[in-house]
């Protein structure tokens, strides 16, 4: 990296005291979701979609400034995903979308695919449940700057009188999260090509009136890069010497910077953001190079919903004040990961409400702490007292500890959580189930139709009785069973019409959880979830799925899978208590799921699927922490599945993650059948499985359900042939790569018909 010849950084840097690193964009009432899906369906045009988006951006900026933030992030809005937005910014969309003439439709083609265009691969954003689209960087990728979006949003904010700070994913993180294609080198090797574009962007933003620019570099808290400290120092020395640039704020989150912190502090950047929730609050105090920097202290948790202990946070800020030139208060990361506001949660009891802070409340906490730094703690004495009372209330609430479940858990763990040998289990299951090679099935859910959603809403509002709701759901189950039998699938599912969400459904039936009314959080694109709040010890009062599964099984002679969500996924997709180790909480959930598997087996269900799509998601970002996590995560799964006999077949499902580094743990789950996402990643995971001698059965996803395109029979057959080259046909299952909840019935029917035909074709070739 050669430094530019132009003169150095701004002579007089501006500063700020209170900010957040980003904010949600889907809308408090999911307005963007509805508008975007209406645009896709042709019910509204582009101008109408853009009007909704502009209104959301304006309202968000106004709310943040009105709450007391003196630096407001912009360019955090996205129609689908911020990494995809960065690929557009840097001219790195895949060539296959070039033929789409409209720029917005081209963007959505990269995200979702079309009938003729495959979408980009999708995976998890660090260790969160947010999914990003993976940019493809090949030999033909020629980076070029397209700054229209960020400049437009900056102009909107300035016209609104907002103290705007454009936010862009930094070059190290963008390249580290990208994927090499077509034989190209690792994307990070093209760093020198990208840096002049960032310098150009900084100059254009300065010319458009930006006083600050935030460059997000969360990759620096991971072990992804070789020598991250040297890379960070080189990149930000180069960018910091750009002529006429705005002040630079390098934001990091989800962990500690370790050696990259002093490296960044040696560069000309004016501000560095550190996550003092996930990364600890001691390291910044030992970095003398921070003496002339603005330290943006992430003391308010941007990922979880527990209210900040203001007294403790003020203590942290006080310790840091002597270590940096100045200190600003911030969330630890973007509030994209939490719901908008507690205002809509009318069913919370007073005690639980006092323990919580959603997005709006976190912004208020940031402003309160900044006020205390500026004017003294007496200026916010009432807020500090209320915070202290909430902390005391939570510590003493009896709902947090159940001695009976804790004692039973220890007894079960002491008795052992292993099943019989895999080959013995396979023999007993084959004798019981009589399934063909390349057995066909689906992952669990079927389309959540308008009628299903209306029935659920009607029961919730009291318009129909629970008995009438049950009748309607049973009618849906009967229709799904009929459809699967007509298509010719070998192992059926009941379709899960009664389930609002694969985690929330269970949380609503387990003690220790609270399910929100409107706590929506974006998972990807227009897909939103309502993570439940896990605040106390977990107890299963009664069976949760047995009646639905046995009803479905009564309708067919083919096996119907019992469908459960695994303990690690329930943990990952909930807002989890932070007053005990995650492993302890995972085992409590696992005990509840174990009881459910035993009851399903007793009711005659021969195949039980315990999904763990979040197994990779919770993997720590630092290598030295990974082994301990995988040990307890695998243990929790085996605790949940080891209560059944050898002739009961246990399935699990994993999706949308980079599986290579946890492939051994996937084997250690010891499931009889593992279905795993493989469509967007082109069966790459099978090589990883072979490398470790994976010996149980596997169902690699043969088509991508997150795209509306229906794959043809021959396309699926080619995927299956690739799978058969890696795994013997007798251990292969044929299935989509995820549940079908988000697809239409017509799409599902056509795709599954092709899937069954492809399986028959390849089966005949063996």
C-alpha cells in the first residue's frame, strides 16, 4: 500500500459525545418488508417502494437526533443487506446479473435470484442470526465506485438538519467476507485495488459535507485475517493520509480488538469504536496511543435486550476517560439486532419490563450516559436510581431459579448422554422403516398461507375459539400430507401450520421464556423473526408437539417426522439471560427437548428431527474459545436426543453457515441423518464431511428455497450426481436446503415434483 502524495488529515477534527453504530431499517411495523414484497409481487411500483423507504429513513434520523444523539449514522438503510450494498458501491456484483437492466431489479436478482439467475450465497453475519449475502470476487471482477446511495442518503440527512455520519463497511471486512470464484485468488489479496476507491469515496463524502465517516471493521475482532494488526495499520495509515477527507471513525464490534487496537491507534484516524460488552472493558485503558483519539465506548449492549446497569457503565466510562483524548458513548454494535421499542409490549409485567431495553430505550441509555459525562451524574440521578432498582429486582426474582429442574438436570447428565453405536442403530432403523436409497423428504415447514396467518390472528384476537383454530390447522395438515403423498415423497412432515416460528413456538410453551408481541428483528431481506426473551430457568410443563405429530401420522402409512428445534438454536435465536453461562442455559433447554423426544417416541413417531441450524452461528470469533463452545453445544444436542431407543431415527438440520471449521462437531452430534445446506455452496460441504470420515447419513440440500426460482429435474439430478460421487447412495437423502415456509404452494409443488423425479432418475442410475 503506497500512501497518497496529497497532504494529510483534517487540521481541526470535529467530535461527538453520543451515538449508535447503526439502526434497524425494516420499520417498527415491518413497513419495508410489506412494501418490498409488494414490489416483488407487482402490486406497487418502484416509486411507491422508494417513498416508503425514504419515509423510514427520515423518521429514523429524526428519532435518533431527537433522542439526543449528536452524530447520527446514515447509509445504514438497506433494501436487503448491507454487504450486498457494499458490493454495489464497489462494483462487485456478479456478472450474471448484468443483463438485468433496472438497477434495483439487478440488486434483487443478486439477492434472491430469478428464474434464470442464481442468487449469491447467504451466510451468517459473524456470530449473529443476521444473514448477509456473500460477494463473489473473481478474475473478471473490476472494482469501480458507485457512490450514489451513500451520497443520496447523506444529502437527505443534511437537508433534514441532521448531524449525519455516513457508514460504510471497511475494505478489510468486505474482502474477508467475500468469496473467491472462477479460480481467483483470496479476495484479501486484492486489497490494493480496493483502497483507491475508498480514498475516492472519502473525498467525495467530504465534498458533500460529511464531517465524519464510519468505516466498519468487525473482522478485526476475529482470527480470520493473517496478521490483522499489520493489515489494519497499513490500511488506515493509507486512508488516514487522504487529502481533504472527513474525520475517520473505525468501528469494531462483537469482540475485543486485541493487538489491532494499538495498531489502529498508531494511524491518523480520529476515532476508534470498541465493543466493551462482548470485548471487555479493560484493554483500552492500557493503550497509550489512544491519548489523542476519540474512543467511542460501546457500553450499551446493541445485541441483547437487557437494560444497561448505568452505575456500572459510568464506572467503565470513568476508567476510560483518562486513557483517551475524549470518550463518546455508544451502543456496542448496531441496534439492527434488537426490536424497535418496548412501547408495543403491553403484556409485560412491571418487573420484567424494568429489566429490558429495546432499540429506542438503548438510544435513551446512550444519551443518559453522555449527559452524565458532560453534566455530572446528578443530572441523571433519577435514571441511575431506576437502573439500580431494576438490577436489584432481577437478582432477587424467584422466577430465575428452579431448584427441581437444576437437580434433575444433574441426575440425567450423570447417567450419560450417549446412544448405541451408529451401525447398530442403522440396522435397526432400516429393518423398521424400509426406506429406499436416496430417500426423499423435506426439512419441516410448508408454506404459511394467508389462510393460516389469518386463522392465527383470529384466534389471538378472540374472533375464533382455540377449538376452531385447531380444526383449521388439522385441515391444513391433512392437505399437506395429501400433497406429499401425491408428489411421492418417502418421509413426510406435518408442515407446521400451527407454528408461528421454529423458536417462538416452543418458547411460548416453556416456563422461563417471554414471547414478545411486536419484537420483530430482521433475519435477512424481508424475513423477520420475534426472538423470545429467555429470562429464567427452563421447564417444560407438558408435551408441545405430540398431538400434532400423531394426528399427521394417523393420516398416512408413510413415516411422518416429529419436528423439534434444538437447544443451541433456541438459545441462539432468543434473547438469552446473561446472569449464568450459556452452557447451563443450553442444558436446561436440552432437558425439555429430551422429554419431548421421549414422548414422541412413546406415541409411535419413528423419526424425530431436532434442528440445529444455529450450531455454527454461536461459534466464538476467537480460535482459543471455540473448542469449549463446541464441547457444550454438542453435549446439549446429545442430551436432547439420547433418551430414545436405537430404532428411532434422529435427524438434524443445519443451514446457511460456513461449516468447514465445525465439521468435526457436526459428526459428533451423532445424528442418524444430517440434512445440510449445500445448494448455494454447490455441494462443497460434502468434501469436508468426507475429509473427516463422516459415516452416518446425510441430506445435502439440492435446491435453494430462499429463491423464487423452481429448479428443473435435470438441475437437481446433476446436484444429486455430484453428491453420489462424494457419499454412497445408501447414505444419501434428497431434500431442499431448508424449510418451505416462505415459498408459495405452487413453487413448492413444482420444485418437489422435480426433486422426486430427479431422485428416481439418479436412483435408477446406481
